[in-house]
């Protein structure tokens, strides 16, 4: 696997080594050993999958405190724009984001560390999205930032008319109004 740094430290793109021939292709989608050596030691405990139609925007979500999650995300079918926003107060990249296109063709994955809000937009007719988490889902610790916060300046690559949101994702606070975020000096992996 090839690890590609992004403009925000800790957020990395992972490209698998793909072996293709007349029959199709094969690649290793995850190796604990390689991940621990090249990205960071981690233990994923939960795998999730969602299916969404074109125009769906999910996010920007995170879990607070001891329930904070790292995510390793990928697309099995379709195409999404995947976004990680640094929400660690005091970070030199606080409020900055990384946006990466993940597709069934490029097989890329994005690692989103603890201390980041995560979301994605569906750019194909349909997308099947999978992600690994290193902490279990804990609804009482859910946090979120408005997907359309103008201070973040995220281009979701969809027109306003195309965007489909859940009722829940329509009402999140802007980053500047969020109360419970993360602190850059705190090690959320300790």
C-alpha cells in the first residue's frame, strides 16, 4: 500500500497495490501490519456500510471525548467527495479541510484521525460507502458541524438544488458556534 500525505498532518490517502489481468483484479484492502507501520498503530472495532443516491451529503460528524473515532473510509461502488475537517482548537490547521475523491475505480481510502469532523457527498447515481472505526458508535457523544458552514468553504461538487440532507444534518451549528470540539494539545489516542 502507498500512503500519501495530505496538507493536514495525520490525514492520509491510502492507495492499494492492484493486481489486474484478464479475469479482473485483486488488491489487499486492509493490512493491520502495514497500517500500524505506515500510518499509526490502531485497532479498528467496527465496520459500517451505507448506500446513498446522487446528491446525498452526510456530515459533518464526529464523536466527542473518550468516544472519539478514527475512520478509514472507502467506496465500493460509485464516486464520492470525502471530506475531513480539523476541529482541534489550537491546531495550526483548525477549520481547514481535506477533500478527496474516492471511487470504485481508484480504490483510494482516506484515514480520518480523531479530532476531525467527517462527511461526504455522492457524485455518482449511487454509492456504496464503507468505513472502519476504532471506537464503537456512541449516540450520546455525537457531535456535528454544518455541512455548508461558509467559514469552511467546502465545495461539495453539487449544486444546491441537487443536495439531499437528512433532517438531522440540516441543523448543525457552524464551527465557530460549536461548543464541544477537540483540543490540539490532547492526545485522544492515549
